[in-house]
């Protein structure tokens, strides 16, 4: 996986570009509603491995940038046994489909008021990093909405929205930077272009919302 | 475990009291020899949990290990809290000086003694490897790591204080994080950080792709 990550740094023209904003009041209200709903209804965070079985095939299928690259090499890099343990560590994720459709739609509408979204393409998930959890440094694969032929019309965007203040032992990397976040801080970047990872060697869980959307090109 | 750490923070006169020390040429050379020997001979790393099973019971029964007057049951409940059990049982890769040959160990101990004030040659070291994906939760070290011998401890109590130092053996790579107290340490190879055992909260993790290699010296310093 190290070689795959190094390769992406060069091949995908990685940057250290991200934008920091603080969530506005309207979106805060909708985010707080989602959190309250999850707490009131005791929605569980399913635990899944960070890299599932067959991940290399998924990358090859969706990442048009590597379609001309030898498939065997991608498999060898992504499935490198040296890092298998690190990448199969569990992460706890709640998906937007765990929420009622009305609540999801209200969030999407509020989000679209603030951000430029192509064709209503907004999804989110909530990521809980428990004490002892870790997400290895990686680049995200292309966005969920990316389909061959459409890439000239939009850019895949992603934002990390922190739902709790930073506490000791919680570490978050974006590009070359360690992020000192507060609740409602949001960091936006182009999917595929920014290396990131995190870990929690403190004693309080870290909650973060990951929002993905497509932004129309100028 | 959170409550236990917070209790120590409030009651053990801790905090960010560590110092960065320049290591001597002989200590640097000895550390290089240790690292080279371990790599060349492919010495086996032992995987220990940060806290072993029933650690709370152990500490509760051996409270002299901490300067602590809490009821035993309280200590046990805090240390064995189920919500921290998984995190605290994550493995740490360790090689102790006991299993290395004298020709590697003795020069390192002598070099440390030449640089620091050591009481009755009471010094040992261990080597810790933090592999990609490894985590060491924030914690305070218990006292007297270097003296497992309770008879020795009884005979010398009140005559020394416990000291510990980390010597980093590689430059920091992306994803390698070390905390001492409230500080994230930006380390380079051969950086040495020294502190009083029990007094400084610390922890680390590695979510990058390179191993982090560190040597921990523990010794008694005469009062």
C-alpha cells in the first residue's frame, strides 16, 4: 500500500490544498438534528474494515486514471501483505441511509444553499473513531457519483466536518498538516488529491461527518 | 482508564516537565549498534499489550508502584474499565536488554551512565518498534520499571528517583505521532527526551508506512 500511495502522490498530482470553513448556523441545526436522531434512536455504528476484500478491483473499476496501468501491479501494491493488518483495522461508520429520508433531504437542501452542488449529488456518513482506532494515510478513491464521461462537468468534492472538539490523543492529518480542529470546523478538498489519515490514542471517541458532493465546473 | 489518567494528572504533580537532551557520541554509537544488531540478526520482537490482562488488579495489589492512596477497588475499576480494554490491550513490539548479548548491552549502559547520573548501575533499556497501524494509548508509566526485584526496591527506597528517556532512532516520517504531556513531539533521529517516571503523560501512534524505532532507557538517579 505504501507504493500505491506514493504512486498516487505523483500520478494524481497530489496537493496540500484544502479549505477551512466553519459551519453556518442553518447547517449546524440540521447536523445537530441528525446527531440527536442517532442518539435518541440508539443507531449503531457498524464496524467494517477500512479496506474491504476486493478493494484493488474496485479501484481499477472506478479509477479511470489507472485504467492504462498494469493491473497486476495495482493488485500487488494495494494488496501488499506488509500493510494488510494496518488496512484491515476496523472503522465505525454510520451511513446516511440510516436516517429517515426526510431528514436526509432537509440536510441536502441546507447544504445546497451553501455549496455549489451538481445534480443534487450529496451524500454523507458519520465516522466514529474509538479510542485505539486508526485510519492509515491514504487517498480517497474517486467520488461515488463519478461515471466515465461526466468528469468534464464536475469535480468531486469532500468535506470533513468535526462533530466534537479536539481532545488529547486525537490526531488528524490533511496533506502535510496536523489539524487542530474544533466542533463544526469543516475542511474541504478535491477527492483523490489530498493525503489524509487519523488515529485516536486518547480516551474519548471522535465524531466526524464526511460529506461528498459533485461541484459543477466553471 | 480515562478516570485513572485524569486522577494522576491532578494528583501526581505532573505535567509537561520533560527535557530535550543532546546525546553523547558514545551513546549514539551504542544505540546504532543496538539497532544494527537487531536488524542484522533479525531478533524476535515480543508483542506485549500496553497493559496486560488484569492490570487493574495488579496495580491495586501493588500500589507502591504508583504514589497513590486510592482505594484498591477504585483503581481496579478504573484500570479495567471495559470501554478501554481493547485499546489498552493493543500490542507493542518490544525487545528488552535482557535478551541481547553483553557486547551490545554493556557499552550502551556505560554510555548512559557516563552521560547521566545513575544510582548503583541501576539502568536498563528496551527497544520499541511502532509498526504501521500500531497505537500506544496515552498513559503514565508506573514506577520502577527497571527493578522487577521487590527486595532491591525495599533496600533502596527513598534514595533515588526514577528517570526515563526516549531516544528516537529514525527521523520522523509522515503519520508517526508522539505526545509528551500536551505536546506533539517533532523528533529527529538521536533526539533524546528525558523525564521523571510517573510525571509525564505520553502516547504514540503510527498511521504512516514506515516503522518507528525507539530506545527507552530507564534508570535510578540518586536523590
